């Protein structure tokens, strides 16, 4: 795939030991030799690994907790999981706003971690409350109290709120430890996103294997309590690195980047009736990009209103000018600057890429819901009388990621770099598109495996036996999990780097939040799709999401998702080919 508009050469590396735009923990100019780089990144990665361990320790087995301990239907539980995941994906927008506008990334990480720990503590408490069951692990006969249900969902969304402040800040703060204008640190920053995701998946692998087993075989309270302890230890480790971090300098002379961008859209809307030529006359063409020319109207000065009507201002013109002046602040003479307009365009330019990746996010949501429920019906024996938890199969997503990343970073990138001459080997958008294609293949494979599972149930007369274990090994699900992991190496890491790199410097927490938001919205869309299909197919008693999976039709659902993915991939390729990278982008 050829991507147009690639940026030019890197800026000349700084000659002194200070890092422009960064300070140390005492507010002094950050020294390159004593701050930042991998030493600081390791501290930040450690707290993120713990956060992923805690999050997936809850999410991986959540659908089993809801259908078992809380007695929900499969469709209802899947919708609740997707809704919670969606909220966790959207709340980073709030966290990014608070971090970029007020608190800064470091303080936001500390406060969000404390909120996270509080939520995990309450979640543990909800799990250890008495349920009226003689055996807390025999969940089918339990009738949880109203207090337990309320406390569970309150703590669950408290965790989502903590993640909302944590996720957009930790990754942006970690990438801030590398100066993209220095040739050596630029290469390290590009590699940072790979190894960041590599480290995260170690935490996820442990969560899938250890916590899933503890929750299903020992205690839900212990399974939720361990992540709380791990997050507490990780916060202490993060604080130990305080002296080594580089902190971005906030420009106090300029308003919040959110205010500046909002002002551009308001000003452009106020001036929508002004002809483009009236705007272009006052601004040199080389300063303003020609994409989204409608936003150039935000550059109109109050005098620009007199260029219409033959130089005669009408009463309406005067009133509109006054309205614009009331909206603008006194800075820059009440006028949006070229930089303000270009910042707004940079954010708007991301929207087509963001929207076309939603199909990927819908497919991504399936691994923690229906994939897991499929595994429960299959033969999970590994010998010696041991049955592996169905949720633990998600560990192979993490394993495929940690095995693929070194191959990508150490073999594929150098090879592609030699062929293309690009520092990153392939562009960020090419990387994302490759992952979208692999994801489409993975959901097609899932549909074929599910069709095979249903056929097995029919052959052995187990269609009506809801709790029967089919004589079909759970390892049949392995290919879809592995393909899902490989697709993440390309798409997830590519999206992280893309949304960090393509937003203005002061909005990099927002950039990471926009990336996370893809999966939040995708989870909501998945929930809505499930709800719509459930209503459409439940009338005749043959729901695609029957509680008896042997009578359900997840294979049909996966085929629908494959079609959605193919459409999303086609639209993505169309918009990616015409995307214009920001000047100075690291690709």
C-alpha cells in the first residue's frame, strides 16, 4: 500500500546536553545524560504492565462471573462486558483532557492509580460478601444480594474511571522520555511502542493463566484481590522513578489546546458565509494547508467582513463581527493563528482513520466474550485429570504477540528499512492496514471453527444438552487466538504510534485517548449489534445467542463480522492512500 504525503527529513539533533521542551523533577531544563530514555521508560512500563495485569485479570473471566455468580443470560452478560469495556475506552478522553489542560501526565498517573486501587479494593469486597451459597465456587444456585450487585458494578466502573486517567497518560508519558529530534532517541522512540506492547502482554499472559485459574478453582475474592496488591506495588515503583523522568513544559502563554482547537471550529462556523477568497487574501498560501479549507475561515479578522458587499458592511455583518469578537479572547488580537488552525486540522484529519478502524474494534471485543463461551463447551483436558480454564486460552493472544514483536522489530523492520529507506521500515498506516487484513482472516477462521463445533454437537446428539462437553478439543480455537494476536502487533501498536505522532505535542495524551476510544466505541457497537441480532432472531426461538451454545449460531454472527471487517478495510485503504502526514512526523 502506497501512502501519499510522507514527511521530510528529521530536524538537526540538539548539540547541547539539554532537551528542548522538557524539565526535570525540580523544574530545571532536563539533561539528556541524566533524564529520560530507557531508564525512565522501564519505570513507566512497569506500572503499565501491572495495570494490564489488573485489567485483564478482571476482563478475561468477567463473562463467566456474570453468567455464573450473578446469574445473567449469555447475551446479557456479553452486553454488560462490552458496555464496561466501552466505558473504559471512552473515559480516557476525559483523562486526557484533565492531563493535557490541568494536571499534567505525571500527576494524572498517580491520581488515576489511586482511583484504580480503590476500585479493585471494592471489587474484592463485593466478591467476598456472603451470597447464600454453600460453596462460593458452585455459582449456578447462588442468588446474590442487591448490595453485592450494586457494589460490584460500582467498583467495576470505578476501575474503568481509573483506567480512563491511567491509559492515555502512561504511554504518552513514556514516549515523552525520548526526544524525537535526536537521531538516536528517535530510533529508540519508534522501538519503544513495540516493546511497550511486548511488556504489556507479559502482564496479560500472567493474568490469563494465573488469575483465571484462581478465580475458577479457588476464590473470586482472591482472584480480584491480587490485582489490587499488584497495582499498589506498581505505583510505588513508578514513584521511585520520579527523579529520572522528563516532564513536558507547558506553555503558559497559550490557552489550553482544547480551547484553541475549539475556538477554531467556533470561529470557522461564525464565518461560514464568508467566501474562501476573502480568507486567502490575508494569509500567505505557504503558511496554511489547503486541506479542510473551511477551517481557514477561522483566520478571518474583523476587517474581513468588509470585503463582501462591495466594501459596504451591513448591520448583520457588524453584529456577526461583534459576536466573533466576543468569542475570541484578547490574545493574538482576538484572532486565531495559523498554528491554531493547523492544530485543528491535524485532529480532524485523524477522523477517517479513526472511524474505519471501528470494525477492527468490534472483532477485537469477541476474544473476551464469545470465544471464551465457546471454549467452555469443548474438551479442555490436558491430561492428568486437569482441565484448563476456557478464559486462559486468551494467553495465546499474548504469546503470539510477544513472539511476533521481536521478529517484527529485529527482522522485518531492518529488512523493510533497507528496501524503502524509511526509518520505521513501513509507514504507520501500512502497518495498521496489514493488521486489519489479518483480523478479517481471524474472524473468518472463527466462523469455520464454530461451524465445525456445531456439526460435532449434531453428530453426537448433544444439541439439546446445554451443559455437555463436546468431544472436540479446545485447541481448535487456537488459530483464531493466534491470528488475533498477530493482528494486534500490526494494528494496535501502529494505532498507538500513529495517534501519538500525528497530534500536536500538547495533545499527545488526547492522541492516545483517541486510539483507546476506538475500542471503547467498538465495544458499544458490538453490544448494540448483539442486542439488534438478539431481537431479530429470538422471536422464532432460534436466537443466534441462545444460552445453549449448541443451539446458537455464532458462526452466522462471525460471518457478519467478517463482512463488516471487509467493508472497514476497504474504506480504510481509500482514506489511508490520501492521508497527509504532519510535517516532522516520525512515520
